[in-house]
């Protein structure tokens, strides 16, 4: 019995595009919210923190209203703000900087959980994830407000 092997060109094409299929699987999970807005990052860490607090409130309101686009936009802002924290902490002592940046990463993961839950319309889970993010914000706030 003779088995048919796929043409070499088809195998090469499949292997060539395989990395593209998985390259964005960490975040871009196939939804198009149409929101690629420009996000202005405040210069000072204190102003950045105020922006994070304000956007957290916006996210809370969006989750309460079950508003997916508003939740997505708020989470996108929060991710950009949190990603900017390390650049704002370079003047701090190494141990303080490490704690702040680590808490910022933890908070970023918590907001990502809120994002995925709201995208899935799992509103109870989104509220639970938001509660976790709120608790993490308190930890990060304590570190930042000491500066």
C-alpha cells in the first residue's frame, strides 16, 4: 500500500507560516475592538500614578456596566501606564525599584485577567479579577506614595 506524501511546497509553506500563527497568541486573541489610540504617558511618577488610579476607576465603571469596549480601552491605557513605570523609577534605590517594578508586573497580569474575562463576557470573573487588581493597586500605591 502506497501512502501519498504532501508536496514539498505545501510542507514548506505550512512551516513558514506556523510561527506567524502563534506569534501574537499572548495578547491578540482574535478580537478586533478597533481601539489603537495614542496614549500619553505622564512625565512624573506621581502624575503617572494619578493616571493609573483614574483609569482603574474607568475600568471599574466599565465592568459594572458590562461595557466591553470601554473596559478594553481602560485596560489598554492601564497596560501602557504600568509598562512606563520602570522608566520612572531609575533614580530609586535598587531594592525599591525592584519591588515597585515587580508589583507593576503583577498588577499588569491582574488587569490582563480582567480584560480576558470581560472579552469572554464572564462578568462575575471580571469582577473577581478586578478585586484582585484593586488589592494589588493598594500594595503598589503604598510603595509609590513613599517616594
